[in-house]
């Protein structure tokens, strides 16, 4: 008799986005004349850069000609792309060689699947608020999960507690959902903790392209000691608008050895069994992102989102609302004014100024009373939403 | 301290293709003047059909325009593609609804990952010779694996043994590597066995497009009783030359319930945690495969490979060499003549007629003394290789 994985029963159903959609749709139905503005989504809206589209189309054309046709790709990605990513790291002073990079169909796949190579009796540490993938993928494997609290007091930068013994630690900086960033000193403290405990840090750098301040590391590999305790996952989703194109990469230092085992080789064994590489035209598109022209064009899109974030952050400053993010991140994580709860504030914005955001408690217990706005909308709509908010709060 | 998954230590290193490459390269180095012909690869060589390339390029262009830009795709794939696949099933008389289809980045990913939703104490049954993914992915999870022997006596169609109790069964028909096909009666016997044992069949239909004989089912869903015990995995890799484009699909009947759990919902929960959908242009390309013009163009490629297979099979007939496959499959699985071993025959062909094939023992113990040739090469080279073989064997 087939037996299912009973760990799935321990997953907490997260109806956050379904509930948001339901409330929003009900409002639209009851108020067809009101102009709704959505600042809740975590998806990008600007199109791919022209040079990226051209490279992807060229890749498609090559697949249509016998002489340039490509069959099964390398599991770890084409060398031309891995070299481009390695050069990208060099551009901000980090040494990661092309043979330490493994290309994937999006960071979520690797973040979800990386647990395959680790024992089920590792103790996991995540920060709360948290991107749900880290939690759910480990619940599915039956692992024990500890939480490090991100709170108003620590500006949502949870720091290691030497008395807590964890084996695998997930860090995301700039953070989803809080936009908070670990500075070099803070990240060094985590690296030291991991090395002292022979633990692994899985570092999610999906939002690194939004970093503009010098003291915020763009890669954990900048930090001394990281190569003996950390792997890094990054994505082109937010860097270059690849949410629908699907490409990311994982960095595993060649010398990283845990439990007497080389981690690159272990992960490669997993890849070669359960994965067959990334679509050739997608890899061509990804490589174009890292070309000189590609960087210029995609940076324009990031600058657009960052300006939106600035407009939101300045509105919070003006209104005296406490927040994290907004500078090195597309997210603004704000404390609901007047001690409102997350959902209370959601309803308040929806019903009064027709603006949709994301209640913070969907990301963990420390999100209660907090709220996420994103900078991925239109400029015009972002400005209008903030003007409406000012009007509402200054009443 | 991080602990790795020790089950990986139980994986048997398979150096088959590495060993083939090594021997082949040594031969080339020693014999630069000899024209080598490769009939060992399982990868396609013909380019994508023109209508497929055009659709993929159009998808790329849409991503470059704000009004038609696409962000995160649905986890299960776009409805336009799932409907196209559902209609494709209808074209050969099988009812699979669009909401029973889940699009992926290649059947190997789902075949490797499906185990996530099942307990580790299921007993697995695979046929031997076997596609290594079924075995290795279950060794990684620490599951017990039983083998059903495919042999010369049963024409490499292993049948269920009522005394063997398995919980999850992997079947691949047309088979990789043997090219052998289960007919409707044989597949019905497996379905009955699964239903009687409350077991699950994971049916790999990756080569269904090569089937031309009426009695060979193209989908397990043709078989009465399959919807209560089977899921099906298929791929565009061999159907439409998508090995480098990356797209496949899994079919899970909506009513399939095992261990009191709806399997579609369980798998969807896994998908939404560890996957973010397939690249939009790739889904556009896949949908084009199932258009009228797409079917016409891709069928021409399949006809080309099938003619190659026929040329190889007729050569085997002429030489009195026993084989399976070659009719409803791109593979010809032949018994090494003169009681040669698999590697002995490999060396014999390489050194005498400069033809590279695949030693059968790389696919399991029952592959010893057998050899795989594929039809994915050039017509001209296939004919020349067979002429050389005739010359060699008739000496």
C-alpha cells in the first residue's frame, strides 16, 4: 500500500494571498467605480531589457537550425553563463569562480530542493518574519525548526544566539519581506557562529541588485570565513525581471566540506539525478543580463523600482511611520499606525484609499502589526497611492 | 553540526557514459584518420520545428513589452498549454482534462522529485534494465528497491508477480533502454496488480510519440482502472526535440487517492513550495508542438528517426541478431552476437568499424550481454554504420 509523506500534514495552510485576493475582489465588486492600486505584489512589472530579449530570440533561432541545435544542457549550466556570472561577482569585488556556480530555473527550486542532500535530523534556524519556502520545505522533510526573532528592537535583523545550536541556517538579505539588510559586521557574526558550530548558512541574495549602500554586503562570499560555512542562492527574477523567464544560480565554494563530505559534489550528484539543466534560450537571455549593455538596461529598471521605494519611504518619514527597507530593497516594511493589526490596516487602506498591501502576519508571528508595501508598481500609481495615504493619515 | 544525507553513500557510481567517452576519445587520438559514427547517444539531433521556434520567439518578444510582459507563471503551467496537451490526448482517444495536467521543465525533474510526497518506507519496484533516475532518486530517500527482471525470455517485458508486494512501481513503455513495449493486456495486468495492492504506478511515457502499432497503449490512462492507481509522466524531449528547450508534463487523475490523501493536491503543495513554474517562451513553444502545423512538422522528425530505427532493425534481422525495440521506439536493444559481453562488443565495434553504442550492463544486471543502438543520428551515418556492421559480421 502506498504511504504518503505524513510530514505534509504539519504544514500550516497559508491562505495569505488567497485571502488578499478574496477581500480585494469583493471590494472591486462592491465598488466598481473606485480606482484600486496594488502595492502588495512581489512580482515585477517592467518588461525584459531589449538586449535580453534579443539574446533569447537568437537562442531560439539556434535551436531551429541543425548546425547550431542544442540538446541536453550541462546540469550545472553552460560555461558561457557561469563565466558571465563569475565576472559579475568580480565587478563588485567578490571572487567566485565559474566552476563554483550552478545555474537553475529559479532560486526557489534550489532553496526548496537543497534539503535533499542533508540528513533529516539537522536542526534548522530561520529568522521570523520569513520567506515561507525555508520553513515549508523543512517541515516536509520532518526537520525541527527554530526561529530567530526579527523585531522592531533589532530593526528586523535577528542576530545569532550562542546558546542556540542550529545545524543549517537560512538568511535572506536584503530581506523578504522586511527589506532589512545585514551589514558586514552583522553578517560576519553569523559566519562566525556557523563556523564555530560546523553549521551551514544558506544565504539568499535574491535582492542583492537593489543594494546601493557600501556597508551592505552583496554576497556572503565577501565575508571572511564564508567559504567554509556558506552557500549562496541568487536569482535573476528581481535583478532583471526574470520572474516569468526563470533563471537563477547557486554558489557552492569548491572547498566547502561538511560532515566529511564535499558539498559541491554532493549537490551535483543530486542535480544529475533529478534535474536536466536550464533551457538554452533562457541561459542566453541570462548571459545577456551580465553583458555591459545588459547591465546598463537592467539597472535602469532597478533604478525605477528604487525610486518608487524612495517615494514610499519618504512618505513614511513624512507621516512619522516607522519602517525598514526602502533603501537597499524593493520592499517597505512598516509598522501599522495607531496600533492597528495587520489585517485591520489592510482593510483600512482598502476601504478608504483603495490601496492593496500585504499584512505582515502572513510571514510569521513577528509580522503581526506590520505591513509590506512593494515598489514593483507603476510610478504614477505609487505616487497617487502615497498621496492618498497622506490625505488619509493627516485627516 | 550539519549532517549530510548518508543515503547518498549507497548510490552506485555509474561511470557508463564517462567510460564510453574515455574509450572513444582514446580511440580517436590513436586513429585520427578513422571516421567515427556515434549511435550511442540518447539525445536528439534534428532542430526544433519552424512553427515551434516562431512561437518561442514570439513569447520572448511579449516579455520585452510592458503590455504583454509575463511575471510568475502558474505552478501547474499556463492553461493554454494544458488545454493543448489535453486536446493532444483526445487526438488518440484518451480523456485527460487540462486540470489534471501539470507542466514541468522536463520529465526527469518530476520523476526525480515525486518521491517527496511519499513516505520513505514504501517498497519500490522497478524493472531491470532500468533508467537510473528511478533507482537513484529512491536510494537517496533510503527506500527499499525490488527488481522485476526483463529478460530475453519475456522480451524485456517484466510482468507483475502476485507474491511480490510493492507500494510504488515505475514502468517505462516504450522502454528506455530496451525499446520493448507493454501491450494493452500486459499493461492491464500491471494496473490490476496496483489496484489490488493499493499501490501506485508511475508511468513514464516519454517515448509515446514513437508508437505506431495499434495494440501498444500511448498512455496508461487508456487502461481501465488506471485512474485509481497511476500517474503519467511525459516529455517533449523526444516528441519534439526539446532536450535543450526543457518542457514536460505530469498527469495526475483528479480522483486519485492513496493512503486517504488526494495525490494531485499533495503534489501541488510540493510544487508551490519548491518550484515556480516553467519559462513563458518555453510554454509557448510547447503549445506550438500540439498545434496542427506543429504536429505535422514534429511528426516529420519522428518519422526520420523511426526510419533510422527501421534501417538498424532490418540489419539485425538480416544478420540474425536478436533484438527488442526498433518499431515503436527510437532504441534497438540487441543481444551481443557470439556470446560477447556488453563491453567486449563495444570494443569490437569501436575497433573494427568505428561505431559507438552503449553497453547494456550500464542499465542493470539484465543488460549484461546486451547493447543499445539509437536512431537519433544522421540517416547517412546510420546507413553507413549498418553497412560496416554487415561487412564485419559476414566476414
